[in-house]
C-alpha cells in the first residue's frame, strides 16, 4: 500500500507522531498480502517512562525509537506503529526459523547497546524491547505475534518468542476463549448457578453456616470457578458473577437464620460497587448484615491500596463480617492479617488435607491457630475429607470445619 495519495487519506493511514503507517494501514496491509512474517515489538515498562518524565518526553522517545527501528528494517519489509508503545515489522520474504531468530535477536541486541538521548532535556533513557513472532496469513497471524509477546514476558523481558500453536500458553489462551464464550452464554441463559457448602461448628456439632459457590451448567455437567476464573478476569465479568451469587444467596437465606459467606475478588473492590449493592439486597430481603460474611480472596489480601482497606472497614462498620480465604499460601502473611483484622480466617486446604502425615503442615496450622486465638479470630479448616482429619483439627482447637466429609456443595441448603 502506498501513502502518496490525497492528504486526507494519508492522514488516515499515518501515525502523526512517528510518521509511520498506523494500525489502519497495518490491518489493510495484512488483508492484501499473504505469507507474512510478523514481528510485534513492545517496549518494556514504557509506563514507567511516562510516569517519570511525562507524556511529552514519552512521545519524543517514541519518535526516536521509530527512527532507530527504521534503521533495522530489512529489505522488502514494512514498519508500522501499531498501538502506543508497540511497533510491527512485516516481512513478506520467506524467512526460515533461523532467520526469524536472528532478526529478533538483532533488534534486542541493538537496544541493549543503545541509549536514547534527548539533547534539549539532557535526558538519557535505556530502552529494552520484547518481541513476539508469528508466520502465516491474515489477522490471526498478528494476534499470534501479540500473544507471543505476552508468553515471552512470562519468563523474561528483553527477549523474544516465536508463536507455537502447541505451546502450553497457546492452549491456555484457546481454553480462555472457550470459557469467555461459555460464561457469556451461561449468564444470558441463566446457567450460572449458586451452590452452597455447609460449615460445621466444631464446638456445638451443628451446621451454622454455608459458603456460596458459583457453578456453570455446561450441558448437564457442573463446572467450578477454577476452570473459568481466569477467563472472567480477562473479560471483566467477575463482578457479574459476584452480583448473581449475591442476589441468589440473599434470596435463598432470607427465610433462614444461617450465616452465609460470599467470595469477593479484587475486581469487586476496585469497581467500588460492592457496598451499595450489598445494602440494596439487605433491604430487599430483610437480612441483618451480621449474617453475611465476605470472604476476601488471596489477591485482595496482597493489595496495599488504602482505598481497599477503606472499603473493607466501611463494610465492617455496616455490620458485614470479614473472612480471609486460603490463608497460609502465596503472599498471605501475619502482618496483613493484623491490618485487616478479620472475623474469620480459613486455613488453606493444602495444609489440612495431609495434616496427619505431614509434620510441616501440622506446625503451620498450630502457628496459625495460636496466633488467631490471641487475636480473637475464629478459624475455619477447609478440605475436611475424613473423620481422622476432622478429629485432628477439632483437637487443635479449630472452631469450624468445611469439606466433603461435612457436606458437598449443593443447589439446596435443605
């Protein structure tokens, strides 16, 4: 495609900052050509540059970067500014695997040894890039190259990755696409279901609480969130699932005295809708907030934003109870436990399931129990799968038990 036409059309297909063909030109070029070698070049941590120096300086750096990429452009290749800090090379000539690697390595090496200097500002910036490579026909090849950038960054920045359809990352992406469509259908067709798992008070021996869980009806088979949570995060549908589970739970427990818990994600906190939505359901179903336990998932426990703490404290003041889920794994720590000061703590099942055979698990659980007893925090042990484990956690002074030995998740609480 040539860009020597009328100015209006030239403007449409040209990036005004770098003077390179833009994303519209790129998409047109891909449609008109076959057998493409596509290299997506993404600047590492470019947001840090904008934050440190401002967007004006960031634009100047992008302009200088475009000039340097032009110098690296092979014969019979086109260079485009795709989006923000992302540039795309398209080479029509046949490249074998070795040539794909060599070109990618030459770009990375060039920037590892080059600094961008803005003379009038006396700013010198070191740039590194990550590159995704794909071969094929059509827009899907661009998508594959972009996916390869993300896969490369899983392991190392300032590196490259040639897309492989059989890679674990590619399989995961395809699975996510499947679940994205499945989630949308489940919400539209009301196949997103609420299930309830009982929690036993180990002092009284009675079922006092239930945890509300999400399931998708997949052609008669039930699918748990572990299969579709990542796809929900990608599509921003986590809050839709939370809203459905909340509404269903309030309806189910409105004519009971049970306490019930609902899982809350960082997405629910960040969107800022949660308190208002919960209070609307409190009023609608005439349920005392003290019967509602908000289980904070591990990704919230690791957040440090003051807004997150403000929302949690505000919910607590309204009467809602707070529980920390999966404590003892990933980034859970006692400092955060003190800061959040929950009503309940759920010990992760990984330490409960082998507590009889594993001394390390037993020691970790003993430490958590001792700490919580001193702080007045009630403890729930998950993954109670037999009587021996149940008796063990009861002996250790744990307050509540949850697991298949106590009861499986069901659609009904009766």
